[in-house]
């Protein structure tokens, strides 16, 4: 039976791959979970480990090709293999939990939650990309995110997969009783999928007019680190000046807030001794448009080590507040195991270790009409980090802003996967999201997860729209942190029961 189990795991990994943006067949996430449940039911632990590893390689290998755009094939393969170790451990755990041969959907779904939690915190701080919940931006399950959070949404996807596996397993059994149970499992799965449709996704709130600027990168360059420093900043100041001209002519509405993405300024705006023209150029654009402008940049304001920052500029005043990114991306903003990584990619030593910030990304921005809007910032990959986004909502954020670059990842599916993560966050936290990328794909997202004014990849664009501000806290903010501990207790209890029964 080993080849059949491995073939099932391989198909399951491909199903999970196709469930995510780029392919957008979200129901396949359920099928992928069902495939691993069936592949490990009644299997030896070593078989479960192998099945899980094969599923992970088939899933993450093609998904993470964008990671090798500049770092090269060795870095991409290393990232894919390390990521696949987590489904491998999941497969071994499922085999242990399902020794009797029957699929156990509830405890199996809890095991999936633990696997995704493990990827979120390790190694080197974790990389919680491609979690099950982030595949469900267009799914009827999405409404459940506002109650149980992204971890709980992943639990529901895996649970639905477990129920499908139970139905398939028992439908093949000759006993009539088992056929009755398979019908019950199918009905339960149907209820599970339909119920979240009834969860409301409110979009009311005081409107804020936002303009988000996507500058793209110049011809002849393939990433934001241009040969001539200041090229990117010039693009954003020129586009903002053009917006100001359109506003004065009545062709565009007056923006309450203008947002530039991560890395929009390739001159350090907080070190006037190093780049005195940066401040003057930025302020010329800010004063012209007459609105607060958020500027993404790299700054060495505290010394030689850089920080990834978002700076708010106010007309006639200049710098108001600064947020420094807290959750730095391993191998992108900090380089663990540098001597080893140097052997994998020549790009390693081009990455300087950044210094993390210490405070959540909450920023108060005064508007021209006298209002003050509280923003919640998550720079780039911070949007997939649960504590990063949860903390800003707990801090009173009325609107979420996700400035990112994405220029490092070429033409792959990373950008659309990133946008989908922001859509899921919008529903989970009940907030509008300004997702603005240097190169695309960007979008203005309302709290129901709907994208407005979506841009294309590698284009210049200006996204304008009115987004509702909200202060209500969703149940997910409270429930979400407890999903993984509850899953751990459930799995631990199941293992204790299995040991006791085996002893008897």
C-alpha cells in the first residue's frame, strides 16, 4: 500500500498548491487535507512522515519558486525543503493518531493547526506564508475568520477535509452502517461550508478618501535597489505632484490620506546629513497635495544598522510619526546562518541585518478636516504574522495599511498571494486595508474582503477610493490566540488516550 499512500500524498500537495492565488481553486485546499488524512490512516509513522514530506514538497516547491528570483535555485530549494519538514511531521503525527485505520477529522484538524503554528514561529522567527486560511479569500468559509481568526479558519478547512476523507473511506466499505455514516459525514461537511455564509461582514463606518501610489520600477531595472539613488523617490514625488494637479483641476477627489509603499524612497528621509534633498523633495509633494503622506523607506537614523520604516509627513510640518518594522523577515531583512547561506547564494552579503522596532505599528494621523485617524501598519510580510496585525487592532487601529515592495519576487504568484492574505485579514479583523505594493498587485480592500481598484503587476497606477473606518473588535481578536493552545490540548489528550489503550 506504500505507493498508493505516497501517490495520494503527492496529489494532496498539488491540490493544496492549486488552492492558492495564481490558480484560485480554493476548494482544493479541502481535498488536499483529505488526501493526507487518507494517506496516513492506518499507516506506520515512518510512512506518515514520508507522505507528509512528499505532500510538502509538491506544495511548497512550485509555490516558492518566486523565492529564487534573485537568490537563485539553491535558496529556493532550501526554503522549500525546510518548509516541507513541517507537513512531514504532521504526516507522522496523523499516522500516530490514526493507527486504528479510521480517519479522525477533529483531532486531525487540530494537528494541522499545530503544524501551521510551528511554521509561524520557527525557524528563526518563522514564515507563516501559505497557511490554509489564506487560500480561502473567495471561499464561503471566509466569514468564519471574523470569529475564529486565521488559525481557526485553517482548522475548519482541515476539518472539512477530514470529513470528506471519512465519507470517502466509509463509502468504500461494504457495511451498510458505514454507508449511513458517510452520508452523515457529507451532510456535516456541507453544513460546515454553508454556515459561515451567514456570518455578517459589516462594511459601515465613517468614510476616508485614500489615494495609494504604485510607482513601479524604472525600465532596465528589475528590483527597487536602482543604480542611481533617488530614482524611486522621484517617481513617487512626481506622481503625487500629478495627483495634486488633478485635485486642483477637479479631476480627482481630495484625498484625506496618501500612501506610498515600502521602499518608495530610496534616499534616507530621516538622515538629512546623508541625503538633504530627500526631505525637500518629499515635502514639496506633501505640501502640493495638502494631505498627510505615508512614506516607506530604509533609514539608518539610529546609527549604521538600517530599519524598515514608514514615516508620516504632514503639510507645512514635515515628519510627524515613524513606525519601524517589528517582525523582520528571515533571509530578507536578517540573515541567519550567514556563513552557510553564503555558500547557497551570492546575494547573501548584499543583505544587511536590519534592527527591529519595539512598538506595534499604531500611528495617529491628523487630517485637514480636524479628524484624527488611527492607522494600523504591517509592513510587507507582517500582514501574515498574527500578533503583528492583532496588536494594532487592540491598539485601536481604524484602518490597516500594508505597504510592501514585492519587487524581489519577479513575475510569480507571490504578489497575488500577498493580496489575498490582506483580504483574509480584512474580514478577520473587521477593518479596511490599504494594500499598496511598489510593483503591484495592489488594492483597496473593504472589511468584507472585497478588493476595489486592483492594480496589475509591474505597472504605474494610482488607486483612489473611500474606505470605511471601523472600531468594533471582532471575536477573532479574542478567540484567535487560543486556537493553537486548544488544538495542542486536543492532540495531547488524543495521544494520551492512544497510549493508555495500547497499554491495555
